[in-house]
């Protein structure tokens, strides 16, 4: 059959995402891919380019992105729009409403699913902005960690393919770095391999930090082996240290078998510069998925959950009981995921990836000779898809990368359209092939369109939490010249904070506070500033006043519920930090039953009871059982609170530990 593209609906048990958190993300969420033990000696031991890129433009905030933390654990059958790309050999199922993720890659001749295909949609707190889900192939762009677009829609359309057929283009405006990108999915007739053309463009004058890792979830059991053309790797664990280790064995075990480690870990392979770039995961019979690419995508990585209780618990948490485990094989622009790569102004990065089945001799693949195992895979890959063919496919794709999309298949956000609208009035962006037209503008962009065209932000209709703040320098300039209304001062302070001008941000928020009827958004920002500035008592006062003001004006829709829960969570933590459990208790008691019954607030109540000296009552909450839906990757809060209550072993239900004990 000729390659076809069609739309379909996939029904999965799914937990709803919930509303965005309306509090501006003035600080990043705790990001696990950073070095806590990064001293001068460690820096000297790293390759020069790696050390430079690890220190290049880390995130100071998550702005302009909002946090997604309103999901739960109750799942109901839900339909997801999909795009199905299919020939007589392969069928790829894409989720345009969830970052363009490839949910499934099914090989027809063998009837094998090449990816780990999650049977549920269950958000968890792994992305830079919170909600993320496991499985499939994810396109990670923006900054170190899982992309903020994990659970966001992207644009999708049909475009001509190099072989005369059709391919699917996915594109969006990445908000953290302000960079447009595209992912072209091309499945030639009679091919066992899906080609993926990727382009990231910097339409601005100055350089921009770029991050990209293609994240591939693959099935895992005790016989699964991951192979890459490397003899060394950089090991990164949740102790947040980076060290060079031999491949395949170190610390007494063959770490290319994901279940032979106890704790979750990353292995970033040192792939020689001249070597073909590939990575594969093969089962006991030597069958599995292989990913290869042109040389621009230089990095390769294995992420394993390990066989310990914490990793196993996380795997069950991300799916449902009885589901096989998975590991992740990945490919990136840099050696490690701790790095950002500089992209000069008016330049781009582009490359081609290919995904398909691989069969190799299991006796060699699982033999003791690592060189022979790698050579076997390399030879089988060269037979299945020669390196020259990948390079030729890339050259064939490049002239089509600028082709304008035809039939639209899905719609993403309006933020790119807003930036292009502004850019066109200032000389224009040349973004052939990835249109961001005015029809994409939506409700969230409307105030910023008015600021751009009229020079002022519109007054909100009714009493509502403030909308998102745009923080690029050109928006900050517009806010600085707009009339000094309280809402404008609020947004201006947020942009100044993002730019690192913390003192000026505080002055803007204080000016806005003098005239504001809705005071809590400004007070909360000032509380964060006090907390970061080393004034915890004043921060606690600001938080308490902010919560009082929110309670005075809040409505009963989901945006107000989200604001109430988020502000209460921060305020209680701030008050407990300065040993004011009575004030924290007053905030907790003003929450609705629906909020107090959430697992996150059960944990907060246990912390509150502990601060009040009520250990038995806090222990009773744990014994009754609760689930913290938005437990952060790498978080040890459950273990820490439990250890404050008792010397008993941590129950399995609360064991999410991802690193060895510090003892």
C-alpha cells in the first residue's frame, strides 16, 4: 500500500490536566538535571565544550510558561485526536494535542510494537512546568528537562514529501527561548523506517541557547540490552554528580541492561565524532527498535529506572499495575542533558532521524564481547538502513522544509502568531514552512495584541486572576511606556524579575500595590521576592496578607480554585518555615473540603500537624493512605516527613526514592 495519512481518535483511561496555575512561575521547579556538586575540580575534569555549555544560560524562571499542577489520579475513558501515518510496513500514531508525541510505532510484518506504548494517560510532575506523561517518542526542546510542551497542542498539517507523497509537519513556537521549530514525519512507501526531519530556527538578532533531546520509551525486561557505539559514558544520578564511567561494566555490573542497576540513572554515551550515530534497545531474541540520525544529533543516552523499590514505584505511578516496565533511549544535540548549545541569530539547526525495527544475532548481542556486540548491531543497521541512505534522505528533505503546509490537521497555541504579528511590524520574521498567522490568536493573546497596537493593557472584565505575562525584552519595553495601571505594574514587575532586575521588579509591584483593588497577585510576588532575598518573616507576612485578600474576592470557577490551592500551598510553607503553625492552620482551615482532600494537602496537613507537635495525628494520615498526584521527580518530601514521625521503614506506597540514602 502507498503511504497514507489519516485522522483518528484514540481512547485511553485518562486523568484530566486541570487548569493552569495562575501564579507566575518566578522560579523554576526543582530541576533534577543540574549539578549540586559542581566544584572547580569537577569542572576541570570535564571536556572544555561540555563545561562551557553546562554553564550556558540556565533558566532563572519558567516565564512566560505557566505551571500545570491541577491534575489528579482519577482516570476516565477519554478520546484523543491522533494522526496516523501508515504504509504496508509501519504504522505511526501521533498525538498533536500532546506535544506531537508519537504514541505508537507498529511494525506490521512482525506484529511488534517498537515503542513502550502507555495504556493510560496519567500526568505526573516531570516536565519543566509540571505535567508530563510517559511512553512513545517525545520531542524535548527549550531547556534542560522535559519540554513545557509535553501536554500542550502543536500545529500540524500535510506537506509534500520528497518521494512525491505526503508527510506530516508539526510546528510550534517554543516559549522559554522564543524559537520556532518543526518536526516533519516522512514514511516512504515500502519503508521499515520513519524519517523525522527537525529544524530549530533563531529568527532574532542575538544568539539563543538551544536544547533538544528526542526521548524514546522502549519496553524493558530482565533481558533488555541497550547498545550504542561507545566505550565510555557520563553517568548522572539523582545525587546530581557527573562522572565518566566505562561501558558496558562499572561498579560490578553490566549497566547496558537497565534492570541491573538499583537506582534511576542517566548514561550519556561518548560517541566518537566520526562514528555513525545510533542507539538501540534489543530483547532476548535480538529484536527491538533502532534510532539513527545525521551527525548533528551527536548525543545518545540511556535512562533506566533500575530494579530498586523507588524506580519500580515510579513506573507503576506513571501507568497502571501489571504494565511492563520501560527504559528510555535518547538522542540530543549535546553530549549530556545538562547542556545548552548556542545558536547564532538568523541561523538554524537541522538534522534527520530515522526510527525502525532491528534484528541482530542474540548470541552476539548478549555476549560478553562488547566490541563484537556493537559491531553486530552496526552491521545489521547498515544492511537495514545504510548510513549513506540517511544522509541522502536528509539532503532530499531539506528543500521541502520550507514548503508551506497544505491541509491543516491540528492547531497549537497562538503565541507564535503574536510574536510574528509584532515581528512583521518591525521588519518581519522569515519563517517559511511554519506559518503563524493571525487566525491562531486566541483569548490569552488578546491583551497583548492591544498593548502592541494601542499602547495599553485592557482592564480585565470582572474580577479574575491575572493572565500570563510575556517577558521578552520587546514586551518589557512596551510595558514600561504603557500607563502605570496596577495590572500593568504587576506584569512589568514580572518581566523585570525575569530579566534579573529584582530591585526594579519590587519597585514596580510596590507601585502597583498602592492603587490596586486586587492586591493578592502583587503581594504574592513581593512575598517571593522577600523569600529569595533572605527575609522569610516578611515573606510570611506578605503571603498571609495575600491569602486574606484572595479570599475576599475569589469566585467559584476553576481558575479561582487553582489560585486558592496554589497560594495556600506556598503560604503555608512560608509560615511553617518561620515556625508560625497557628497562622498556617488558619489558612488551611479556610480551604474547601475538595482542596483539603487532595493528596498534596493531606501531606501538607501532616507537615502542619508535625509542626503543632501532633505526631500521632500526622502518622494517622499516613496510615489512612493518600497519593500526592503532583509529587515532583526526585522529591524526597514523603520520606523526610515519614522519618520525622517514626523510625519504622518507609511503606512501599510512599517510596519514591531515586538515590541511595545519605547515611
